[in-house]
C-alpha cells in the first residue's frame, strides 16, 4: 500500500502540514506526550536532528543526534499512552538494507513551564 505523499508519517491520517510539521517548524508546541512522540518520529523520518535535540530534556540530551540516511522509517503504531505517568509505548517499523525491523519502546516525557520534552526510554528492543 503506497502512502499519499502529503500524509503525515506519524500515522494520524492528517496532512503533514496540519499535523506534525508545525511542531517541527516551531510554529506550535506539542500539547501532550503522545503528540511530542509522534512529532519526534516524523523528525526522524525527515532527518531533522535540530528538532530532536530541541525536544530532548536537558538532563538526558546527548551532545548531538545523528540520523542515518540508510534507515527508511515505514510506520508508527502507538500501543499505549499513560497520561498519569507521561509515558508512550510504540512500535516503529523501519527498513535498513532492504530488511524490515521493528523498534519497540516505552518513552518517558516531562513537561516544564508548558513545554513537553522527551526524557528517556524505560525499555526498548527490536
């Protein structure tokens, strides 16, 4: 199944320009952990290292993020969103060297002064 070119890679079914792109461009801010996680996934799809760093909490942020142009992100599936714990569990499917792989992660997020940040992953695997 071929995805429409303008659909947001986050899987919302919305157009990219009306979904995650305003967050990535700094035109608006994520309103919750799941929205931030989806926009960060799209940033990986777009190789937007600047957005990934900007949305990473200072306490756990690496000095740099290097996306891999060989990785083609295929799909995102949100498994669970725990609004009390600010956690989102998801599976991201990607293709590398012609082979599909899955990344499963339960991410933690924090909100400071109304701004959401990715904190870390409680668990992850492939």
